[in-house]
C-alpha cells in the first residue's frame, strides 16, 4: 500500500450562489486545487455529492465535471455517503493512489442546494434516512437530531444554553475566513433568542442550506515534493457505518460509526487522541458536535458539551475545532462539507490558517458524518 | 498492487418486482454472493446504483444495504456512473482490495425502477445526460440513440432490419437463463413489426425498465483458493470518460470512452481483442451493441452490424455476446447491469454457463456504458 499525500487544495466560497451552477462550482474548486498543485490534468477524478440528482436533475456528475474541467477521457466516478460524500470521495481517491492504479487524483466534494424551495431540500436530505421506516413517517433530520438533543439534555442535566459555545466558536472562527458563509459573531443572547426549528433545536443550532465545492489533489507521498514544498500526508483514512435508522440502536446517544471510523484511523496511525492537534468535526447541529467529541474519544460520555464550555475547542484551546467556521458558519453544502474539512485541515498543517492558525500543529483530524451518524469517514492528516 | 480475484457471485431474477423493495433485492444478491464464497461478513461493501434517490427517495444506500445485509459497521459507499454504476462499484472494490485496505469486499449493483410511472423513470434516466444543455430540451436517451442509429444507417448503408440479429441472439440466450426477464425468442418479423419509440428505434431495439441486483465478492488472488476451487481473476479494470454531451464530439458514431476503457484494459493485460473468448457488452439499444463492438476493436468501423449478421455473436460464434440475454432480454436495471455482466462472465469462466456455456472459454470481457457512452467501465476476467 503506497503512502498518499495531498499536494493541492481548492475551494469556492460557501453561500447562496444564484449565479453559479453545480458545474461552475465543481470546476472552480477542481481547477483551483490543480493550480495549487501546479498540475494541468489529473489521472482520475472522484466526485463526492449527495443529492445532485434530486436537486439539480444531474447524475453522471463525475463525467460532467471531468468534461467541463477540461479533461474528458480520465477515469471519473461519483461517490455517495449522504452528508459524508465529500470525505468519501477523498477516501476512494486515497484507495486509487494507494493501490498504484493512479498517480495524480483529484477528489472534489460539491453540492448545489439553493435551486429548489426549502421543503424540497428538506425532503431531499431526508433520503439519507431509511426511506421506508423513517422518512416515510415525515421525520426530518432536524427532528431526529432534536430527539437526541432532548435526550442528551435530560440524561446529562444540560440546558439549551449550554450548547452555545459550539455556535459562538464556529461563528468567531468564520469571521476571518473569506470562504465562509456567515462571517459574523453571535452572542449567547442571539443563540438563546433564535427561533425554534424543532425544539430544542433552534435555527442557530443548525447548519445552513447552501452551495459550494472543495477539492484536493492526491499523489504518492514519494512524489509529493516534486509538486509542492508543503505536502500533507494522509496518515489514516477510514469509513465505518452504523444502523441507518435510529430505532434499532442500543444507545441513541452513541455514534458507533463515528467511534469506529475514528478508531480505525487511530489504529492506522498508532496515534492517540491526545496527539491530535485540532479536529474538523461535523457540526451539522450542536448536538452532533457534542456526540462527535465523545465518539472520537476527545471527551468522556456526557462531557462533550462541558468540553466546549471549558473553552477547549477555541483556537487556542487544547483541541481547536471547526477552525474556519465549521458546518455551522463556514456552511454545509452537504456533499461538499467533508472535502471542505480536509482542505481546511491541509491549510492549517501548511501554516495557511490565516488569523485562525492553530499554533505548532502537526496532526489534524477531519471527520465527516452522514445520515443519523449512520456513516462516518475519518481522515488523520500530518506533516 | 495486489492481484484481485472474484470468489463468489449472486443475483436476483430481473423483472418487475412489485413485491420486493430496493433493499430486498440488494440484500438478496449480496447474501447470495457471500454464500457462494462461503463467507459470513465482508470487510467492505461498494454499492453501484444510479437513481435510487429519484426513484425510491433513498440515498445513503450503501449504509442501508450494509445494515440490512447483517453487517452494519463495515465500510460502505455508493458509487455512481450512470448506467455503468454496477461495474463502477466493482472497479472501486478492486481498488480497495488491490490497495491492501481490505481483503474481503462485496460489490453489488442494484436498481429498483418500477415503483414510479414510466414518464418519471424516463426523466430520471435523462439525468445521465447534461441537465442544462441536453435534458433541458426534452431529449431522452431513446431519442439520442435514435439520432445515432439513423446516422449509422445513412453513413454505412444499413436498414432497420439489419439490426435484428442483436435482438434475436439476446432473446435466444435468455430463454434458458432463469434470472432473465424475457425468456422467449423473437423472430425477424417480430422485430420489424415492433412499435416505434423514437424512429428508427422500436420497442425491440430497446432494453426494458426493470428491477434487479447482482453482486460479486472480491479478495486478493493469493487467498482466493481458500474460499473456492473456482476463483476468477480480474485481469483488468478500467474506467474512461468522454464529453457528457453528444454535440461537442467530432464523430458522433465513435464511442471514445468505450474505446479508451477497453484499451486501458487491453494494456493492463497484454491481451489483444482476438484473445477474448466472449464479450458481455452494453446492449441498451441495438445501435449501442454495434458501436460497442467497434469501440472495443472486435469489428471495423461501420462493421458492427455486419459482424452480428455474420453470426459471430452467437454462442458458438467467434465472439459470443450477451451470453445470458444481455441488457435487452436478461433486462437492464440500470445501476445493476454492469454487475450482472460480471456475474455472468464469472459463471461462463467457471463453466456455469448452463445451456449457453461458451466452450473452452478462458478470457471474458465485460463492458458497461453510462450516459451517451460518456463513461465506460471495462473488466477483463480470466481463469
């Protein structure tokens, strides 16, 4: 198995891109990543996307992007793992390079969500749940996460206000990120007064519907320095799943897929959680942040919220998270988010973190979650 | 790069499965392939599927199938390459085993198309075309292929009747395949009198809308004989793309992606076309069969139809095609078809071809095509 490194990254701003199509965004991120690597044409392209069929009437998306990025002919496939699709595309790209099948591979995550009315988007996102046994009853992801948040509050004795630090930190970090959707701070009062979506989840507990694309270029580690002086090594890449539905789980507050994929990643590297310098986690809702910190073994069970309250997640804390705004404030174009996390982790490890640079970081973890944490893809990157 | 072999295959009958859901079909094929390999639980599952989001409101499909097949926890991702999705899943499974990331991997192709009215299905299939520049004008795949067939007839001097051998052979081969949808022969008169869909394409030039799933189990070749006495080696696995739209192509009658993927496969093996004993090709329409034979270098330009008329494609001919009925008569559950082809090729190479066994075969090619031949995945298998 060949070692694999990232030699280029690219991203579009996240937002409501009324003037840019699905293809525009994908091409922009792909070409930016290639330019960063000093490359004209890759050998293969893996596209992470969740719902372009439902929201843009476009499947065969990888072929489209290879064509319009300027290199029809290459191998190109789309990878889907619900909201973890962008990270899953990086995973498959890593397999392609590790195997020796390809040397120069682009993974791009992309989603265009704002071409449809919001109820259509909510229905499209619900396809990540079990269509027959969950979505058919009208349950949305906000509702499912609200069940978890309520249970978490009751079991561990928290109030809604206790979740505020996740949101405040994410927005604070987004202010100086030119690619972020919400570049403004929020106060504890803003958080407490924000309108309810599905109690106890308010609009400010939730990540936004938006558009964006992010891409990385991979190559064998032993060739990486011929492209860039700052390659970043993929130390681990691991996917795991759980039951797709919530009902069969023994413990609703345990993210088994997130735990398992993090642990496979730890095993691949020999690293322990305390050796990870920052964590790009999947803050689709505040409750997901708390449970992710616990599943990846950064906080004890029931202590994810306390971990945030104790300021460990700040950019100068012991485990900075969502260093460029996270899903909450950078934005969550679903099939792209996993790729954004990896782009941001690479930027940190290269010292390109800007005002949010994590000091002296050498190891970063990015974890992307799909469905009700029914699938998780974890990468550990290092320099 | 580790050599990879197939150690088990499974399939459901193809048809209109009113009583079976998307998940039922996927689980049935997956468990059949595992049973054939004598395995309980694989390390990873790659699911080929094109339109479960649009037709069944189900994404996150790989997680669903891992869960309901009895092994939540494993790595599971969905792969999409339009109608070539099933073959693309085998391609990614091959990368996963070749890389050393996994030892025991299932690739399953699956599609459930009959839960929706036919106009909905036609629209869903049109998502494999360029949504903005082709599908938006109302062009369907039957219409696009009709353009090609008309041009082919005019350029090379054929009539509609000349295409009959593809259909007659496919149906003949399906008669004895218990998994085929149309187990009846058709005559040249049936073909000539069949109703037009988009002139010159008639209903009998076209493959049917249907449901089905097919699966294979892969492992490193050096472990294959511990699972089965009849492993089949993946000698080559290659994907290529072309422009997604027809308009920009220099020659509408040249399947560049099919040519390129076949040639990458030939190069991986060192084999020449005349060393291939049979060819599971993508007969979505009769014109696609003709152009596939030419792109894979089994027939000269303009001679694909003549090749069929000269009976070379019969089960005793020099290049049997669609040996179990092909897309036309076994059926074409789009995201599953590429996996069916590989299951059928494995059966031939194991001597399990039944009444349609190709004598003394040692090398078989399976080629799956997506969109307007904008993507193609070619496998060469051997014993």
